C-alpha cells in the first residue's frame, strides 16, 4: 500500500485527557458542595442536596446544595452588607482583585477545563481552547475598566446588589460575562448557576477565597428553577441579569414588572447562516461546523438555519455531508473528539422530538454513519433539508446538533428569510463581495453579525440580541453600562401621587360650558378625529376650561402604530439630514415662541411658560447636534478581525410623556428617539394635551416625514395597555407615575420589547444633566456588532 493510500485510510486514535487533578479537587471537597455565602461555605437551610452527573457516562460527580428562599435571602443580605465597602474602593483597588482572578483562572485553567467538560459534556478541546481562555480574558479586560471607570463614566454609579442567573451551555464563561463587569463597576453579586452544571461556579468561589476577595462581594447559591425564582423576586436585589430561554426570560420580565429592578436578558436565537454563490464554500463549511456543531449545537447563537443561494445549494450540501461524515462523536475527554454529550436527558428528548416533528412536516433528515458511544447522552450531527420557512425546525430553537437548510435566489429574499423569526441574536454572512456582505449585514435584525467567520467573541465587543432574543449587552462598553446608573437618577425623589384620570364614568361626557380651543389627533402626518368620537376637558391652573382634546382609543393607537411603521424610511435618512429636520423644528418653534408660550401659560403660569418654550428650543438644538455625533465604535479584538459597533434605531417607540412640563417633557423624550432614526407613537401630557395643536403645526413645516411622529391624546391608563401590548411597537418609554411604569413593563411581556421608564421618579426637565444627553440616546438605540476579517 502506498503512503497516499495509507494516509486516506488513517483513523484518529484516542487521545484521552487525564482527569486526575479535577477528580482530586472533587475528592478534597468530599464531592459535596454547600452554598458560597459571605466568603464561606454554608449548608443549605433546608438541608436538601441534589446530584450533578456526567452526561457522557451517567455517573454521579458530586452532590450540590439545593437553594431555598432562606438561602437566597442570606446571600442577598451578605451582598448588601458588602456593598458599601466594595463600592467605596478605588477603581485601582477593584482592578487588582479582577486581575488576581484572571491570573488564578490561568493557573487553574486545565483543571477548570476538565471540570467543565465532565459536568457539561462538551469536548475538552472547546473547554480548554475557547471557554477558559475567554474567562481569563474577561477578567483582564474588566480589570482595565475598573481602573478607568471614574474617568470614563463620570456621574454614574453601581446599581447595587445584582442577581445573576446563568445557563448550562457555557457555565464558567457565562459566569465571567456577568461577574466581571458587575465587580468592575462596584456592584456585589448573588449568582445562581444552572442546575445541570454548577461545579465550575463552585470552583470559582474557591478562587474568590484564594485571592482574598472581600466576603460577600460574590455569593453563589446553587439550585433549580425555584432558587432562581426566589432570587428574581427578592426585594433586596437591584438588578437581575439573566441568560437562558426566552420563555423563562418572559417570566422574569413579568415577575419584575412592579419592581424597580434593572433587567438585562440574553435569550434564545435561531440564527441564519447565509451563504451566497460567490462565497468560498470550503471556508463556509468549516464556519458552519463551528456555527452549529460547536458544543453539540447547544449555543444560543448557533447558526442553525442554513440559507443557501440556489445556484450553489447542491454543491454546498455535498460538501456539508462529506464534512459531517468526518465529525467524530464520543467521550468529551478525548482530545480527538468533535461532538460530545448532550447535557441532560430532558434536552436530548427535546432534540429528538423536534427533529421528528420537522420530518413530519416535510423535512428530509440525513445523518452520517457515525459510530455512537454505547452509553451516555448523545445525538448525531443532523442535516434537515427541504425545510419550509414556517416549519417548527425553522422557527423554534432546537439547541442541539441539528441544521435546517433552505434556499434563496436574491439578496432581498435572503434578508427576508433571515428575519423570518421572532429572534434576533446573531447571524453569519458568507460572500467574497464586501458590498453584498455589509449590505445584508445591515439589513439583518440581529445584535451580532459575523462576516466570513462565525462564533467570534471577545470581552471588548458587545454581545446581545434584538426582539425576543432579549435586550442589554454582555461585554464591551455597552455591557458595562448594564451595571451602572446615572447618580442623579438613582437618587431622584419619587413623584408625588396624583389622582388618575380615566375610567368608565369619564369616557364620552362632553362639557356643558363653551370651549375655547379644540385639537385633533396627529396620525400619519395628518390631523385625525378620534375613533371614539369623544373628547375630554382640559382645564387650567385656575380651573377655567382651556379647550377639549380628543379621547383616543385602541383603534387610534393601532392606526398610529401602522403609520409609524410605514415611516420606517426615516431610519435610512442620513444623520445629517435628520439633524437638519430637527434644526428646522427649532427654527419654526422659535418663530411661534410667544404665541405658544401664552397658550401654555394657562396651565403652568406665564413665567414658567416662556421659560419652558425657550428651554424646548435649546433642547431641539441639542438633539440636532447629537443626531450626527452619537457614533458607534470600531473594536480591535485579539484576532484577525475588527468589530464594527453600530448604533442602530430600535424601530417604532411608544412614548408616554410626563404630566409636568407638557412641551419640554414631550420634546425631551421624542427628540432622542427621532435623532436616532426611530419613529414614535406619543401619548402627551394629560395635564395639557392641547400642546399637540402647536406641535403638529411645527412638524408640518419642518420637513418631518409623515408618520415619523404620531400623537394620540387621552387617558394614559386606557391607552398604555394597547401601546405596550402591540407587537409592532419595538420599545416603550413611560415617564409618568410609578403605576404606569409598572404597567408598561407588565403589558410589554408578549414580545419582550425594551422598556425605559422613570420608575416613578421626578426628573427636572429644565436641567440639561437630567433632561437630555447620552443616557436617552443609549436607550433610543441598540448596538449591532458586525465582525469583519481584517489584517494578516
């Protein structure tokens, strides 16, 4: 036999990793772990433990404490007690602790990698070469942020006690993603690892002891979903950071709606992997291996939907099948293995069920003739072709080594298919044409887009989703902001309680006295009568009738949202042109300054009215200035790529305006939304909704596109529900009383739209530090990171 023939018949031999050090570590702990609270190990209050098992063998690894509400309470109290000292440390002092953690992770890297593989089932090559190095990278990177925090984020402070809940697919990496920025910004932490994979989090607790981290700064409570629920509902927690399924994220959003907890959610995905006919197909196939078969496909951003241009579909499918046939399934501790074990029986059953359902719906299933281990939880790499875009396997997250393949003809069709999902976490685009790649990347609704590469991650680059993939970011400058709040806002006083208008008795009753002024709704650039046919009285400070405003209802809100969606071209207008339109607004408001101020005086007084109009003109100038200056960034991660962090508009934003400062409050919220390229549906102040009569005249003369701003007057208590529940509204801003803020969060659970509220706190709209600037623009945008190969 020739050397060439021998080469073709060669097989990989076993290359087992020695787990001795990890097993000795487990034995030192007698394979029994309590909670880590206040810098020490504490037995669970209820004395309940559960088993952690190796999915590759089914063998028990250790017993772990089941956290109760009492355990969570003790951990939260410990974090609360540690908060003042930790927050008061200098940035340099916190940086030294984070640096020490990074060094300790590197010292124990091999043991941590083996422990992760034993507990999770992922191949040791992935744990050793991807997960653990990235863990250290995150702590190094955030040590730098701790050092620079005061100069880079002036006027911000830590949220407080942060509850963090992480998934089982990247146990230690998800811990680093969350704990590193939280500690860098001066927060203290209560972390609940996944029930299936708690062991590396407990090993991290030991690292915290090793480096002398102050007791209570990091607390780790293990347990199942009930433990996480207790953490979410605990009144002593100031922020919840969650990574996991969209269903659980929706439940967390609902549970926290009535509280003032900050919330960031990194949820599920159904990421498209788009291959154009001019792509390097061999490179695309290798990218696909990393995109869908990394970690057995148990990755939230897995490229699980293959979209192929028709002209290369057949050739690409043949290459994919050949490559799949070479994938090796087996013991995760074997360094020559590509695909390890599925994490738990319940997950394996879900994969099988969804594949069977996909086949029943018409998909063709192909699996290579791969030898499968005789024991453990394994599923072979699977290719589903002829998949209909509406099929369950094209719409639902399978979270397994299953690829659903579809074809397209044109770039426009590729974009349409890519966005044909409720998710928006990540995407891959493969093309040798940089024009095609970036054009498509800009149109795909996803928080991360990889061009001619896949699954690139770095601490300097934000990661997170659009739509039902959640909101908030992990990593980068934007990820740090998730753990900070403006100091003035955190300590702002509560708004005084006000008597709420609306209700059954009020609707439809016309005033007996004569009216001085009547206005209409403003929808699609036109004045419109309310669908109800009713109006409501507007009275001044002295009780005199100033006029009547339309009483909007559900249909008026729906019409306004439809008009806003049709004005989506506003987002494509250049930032310079948006700035020009805003400058025109200032010019037109200035021409009518005295007239508007005199009408406004009936509600706020003459002195206040002239001050408010002058401040409104200045505010318009500010956002005209910001429109072309709120830029993105270019990140330089430690790889042959750059990441373009682009500030993109949210879409259609529903806005509930404050009752005080009817004109200035309205403009302070609508202007950053417009400056960022969004469209708006606005419920103006109940106190003086007649201001819209002046506003739509200003809009009409300022070249603002029809539908960019739509105004529906009425009672907030009646209109907010429809606005927040509407699936075509992408975000809700509610700056009213505390109950309205809670309602905005509760009613928007359906499609997990972003919600930005004043939490019932008073804002001085005349103070530029409170009423304008980056804080509002950050909430008016979402960051998309586009990774592009760069350099040699």
